[in-house]
C-alpha cells in the first residue's frame, strides 16, 4: 500500500514540475513562430517594394 502511494506521489510531483516547463517551451515556440512570420512579412514586402 505504501508503494502505491509513493508511485502516485512521484507521478503527481512529476506532473507538477513538468507543467510549467511544457508551458515555457510552448511559449518559446509561439514567440519563435511570431518572430518568424514577422521576418517573412518584412522580406516579402521588401522584395515587393524593390520590384515596383
């Protein structure tokens, strides 16, 4: 019985510690995508501006 509680406590602790880490990684990914899209937009606008 004690072993089961220990395993449950370890799983809960891992989820508690993993939650903010996953959120941080997803936030970095989101900002990377936003910056990439802005950079792509700048490149496309500059190419379009030099053609006209």
